[in-house]
C-alpha cells in the first residue's frame, strides 16, 4: 500500500483517466503501485522446475519482474487495462479450432495503440509525464498486477477471472511516474471446490491448482515452441491448430458471464472462416507473410510452426482424403527434417485411421 494520502487532484486525474480508457474501448481499468509482486516465489519455483519449457525469455525477465521500477525511473503507478475478446459470432470451422484470442486482429498491436492513445491524452494534460506501455511481451507478471489492481482473481486454470465478466480478457499495462491512488487488490477467491479446468485439460497440463506446466500445454506447443512437437503431444493436440481454450471454455464464470467484445477487430476474420486445411497447407512462405502475418496473432507460430501444426491437425482428422495434400507438402518442403517428420507422422496416422 502507498503510505501517503492521495490528493483530490490525483484522485480526479485517475477518474478522468478511467473515463478516457473506457472511451478508447478498454473494458476494465485498475491501478496498482510499483511494489514487486508478492508471488515471485511461485514464479521462481515454476522456472526452477523447468515448467517454462523453451521460453527462455521468461528466465531473462526474472530480474525485471522482481523489480518493475527498473523498467521506468521514478515509476509510481501501474494502470492495468483489459479488453474482452469474446466475439459474439463464433468461428465456423468444423475441421479445426483456433484459440479465440486469435480469431481476429493481433491484440498486441491493437491494445498497444490504444494504450498509446491513453498516454497521449495524459501527455497533453500533465507536464513531465513519463511512461511505458506493455502488452503481453514485456517483463511483467501481468495477471498478478491485474489482480492487485482489483480486476479479478487468478483461477485454478491460472487465468485472471473477473467476478461479473469471466476470463475472456487480454491485459495491458501503462507504467508511469503519476502518483495515482491504487485500487483495492482483489483478495477473494471464487473457484471454490470447482476443478473443471483441471479435469478437462486433455494433457493434464494443470498439474495442480494455479500451476500450469507449459511443457504439457497445447497452447505452448502450438504457439511458442518453434521446433518439433513432442511425440506424446501430437495426438493430444487433436484439432487445435493454434492455441487452446479448453480450460476457459469449461469455466462456469465464462459459461455464465462472458460478455461480447466491443471491438470488431476481435471478430473472426473472413480468411479464417473460409479456410480449409489443405488450402492453408499449400500457402507459400510469401503468402503466409502477406495474407496472415500482417494482422493475425497466428504469425507468432511462424511459417514452419504453422505448417507443423497443420500436419498434426490433419493427421488427427481421420480424413484420408487429406493424404494427397500432405504428400504434396512433404515434397515441397523436402530437406526440412522437422517438417518432414510431422508430415510422415500425419500420413502414417491417416493410413491407420478407421
Ligand atoms: C508465458 C505465457 C503463456 C504460457 C504459460 C502460461 C502460464 N499459465 O504461465 C503459455 C504459452 C502456455 C500461455 C498460454 C495462454 N495464454 Co499466456 N501468457 C504468458 C505470459 C507471456 C507470461 C505468463 C507467466 O509469466 N507465466 C508464469 C506463471 C508462473 O506466472 P503467472 O501465470 O502470471 O502466475 C502467477 C499466478 O498464477 C500466481 N499464483 C501462483 N500460485 C498461486 C496460488 C494462488 C492461490 C493464487 C491466487 C495465485 C497463484 O503466481 C504466479 C507468479 O506470480 C503472459 C503475459 C505476461 N507478461 O504476464 C501471457 C498471458 C498470461 N496469456 C494470456 C492468454 C490469453 C493465454 C491463453 C488463453 C492463449 C490461448 N488461448 O492459447 C493461454 C491460457 C493457458 C492458461 N491456462 O494459462 C493472457 C491471460 C489473460 C487472462 N485473462 O488471464 C496473458 C496475461 C497475456 C495478455 N497480455 O493478455 N501463456
Ligand atoms: S490451454 Fe489447453 S492444454 Fe493448456 S492448460 Fe488449458 S486446457 Fe490444458
Ligand atoms: S473452471 Fe472452476 S476451478 Fe477452473 S478456473 Fe474456472 S472456476 Fe476456477
């Protein structure tokens, strides 16, 4: 807690900031102070256990996560915002699934622009205003900051859940030298005895409440991992082409409270609604760069990762008519051992499918 009382000017600045944030399109807004997280021990033990897999950047982030003040000299407060990405119209695909956050445009770009807009409004008003904005990729424990800023609790599935709006939210942070009064941290915990997310995870990646072993998580393998997908994960990935939403889909707070996004940018894009797996597999690297990468979060998998994911999903589809497309792709990408092994796996699996 900040020890000094905040002036009415600081309180009114915070109120105006919140109004501005809402007018820009943010659904949730909260403020916390610059203290380091109280949950760093669980982050350290998570890293120590190797549960971050090959996401080495999470190790590199540790010193900064330990001390957010290193990110901005004279850091006084952190504004945490959130946008719902729950599109009212679902992705209409029967052959494959893509995590909801990736149906539309890339939130990293969109929310960063929105945060910059918020900062620009402040710049005009406050002299000497210093700030930095972060969306996802920065060295901050965003969910922890969000719960400290009063936005919700961290569920057993490790997601931040708002008590009236669920967890289909993406987070962003504005660090600044403004002395804004912090909100009351969200201290209650509303999962109760529910264990639906742990029970539903197809790969048992939620190894304990609040502990996700990324090495078992479909989202990790299909988004973050650049090389081969572990053999024992390939079947379990099922038809998830990019990311996984199961531990959020089953959550009663989402089933009851999910609220449609105000941002059309998160609605499913037409190319994704219409795409077929063989067509996607035929994309050249240039097509991927021109048609998918510029706006979609799917670019994170990179071209090879995307083809690898396609091979796995097609292998799991039971659709023997996908054989020729996979054969063709194997010839086109001959020499890329990682891809070859995934195409071979898929062809083999289809040949033994009922
Ligand atoms: C690495 C990462 C991943 C990894 C690892 C996920 C994980 N659970 O750690 C992978 C690739 C698997 C992943 C998947 C997803 N991710 Co991700 N990911 C991140 C990233 C970059 C870092 C998270 C991190 O540091 N993890 C390490 C763990 C140890 O830290 P933590 O999750 O923050 O955990 C803290 C708490 O759980 C707490 N804690 C521990 N024990 C206990 C016990 C109790 C009782 C309590 C209350 C708390 C508590 O302490 C931990 C350390 O402080 C953040 C962005 C960021 N900079 O924070 C996005 C982020 C967490 N991801 C996000 C999203 C949307 C997803 C996916 C939904 C995408 C998808 N559909 O595929 C899935 C969800 C999977 C899941 N159940 O978490 C959002 C989450 C929004 C929300 N509402 O929570 C974030 C915040 C990005 C953003 N800016 O919006 N992600
Ligand atoms: S995202 Fe999917 S694989 Fe990962 S923990 Fe949740 S349900 Fe399990
Ligand atoms: S499914 Fe149940 S246990 Fe899991 S996060 Fe939601 S309420 Fe909590």
